[in-house]
C-alpha cells in the first residue's frame, strides 16, 4: 500500500556476521516536489548509503508499472562487486516500490 510522505522509507547498508543487508530508515518530509526523488536523495546522503558518493536523483517518472530514474553522473562512479550492486538495485527498487504509479 502506498505510504504518505511522513512515512516514506529508504534503505541503508548494514554489515553483520551474515554479510551485508539493507535496513529501513525513515525519511524526513520531502523538500523536493517528488517524494520519490526526495527518498532516493536522502538515501544517497546517508553514511551507509548503497550509492556512490555524490549521487543525486534528478527525476523519477512512473508509467505503466515502470519507474525510470535519471541520476547524475556520480552513479557511474560505482565501485563494488556483485553484492554491492545487488544491494544498490534492491534499495532503489524497494524505495520506489512504496510509491503509487
């Protein structure tokens, strides 16, 4: 079910004995017009963000059950293996999945 802006969540990476996992984090009220952009950008600024440093979501468009995100060039600076890439993609998918389209 869709959530209101005050209940928006994003995800950070948590490392434990079992390896790295994602953990929900509450997102403050959006300053941007789009709560989806705000959630991704909040996630990008967290200490344990799954994104490369400096990443910003510029726009998020929803159409026909598909979300398209335009990120700045910092996303291309991704350095990490398959696990970190999977965590980043899962964090994006889980974050955007809470918004109606």
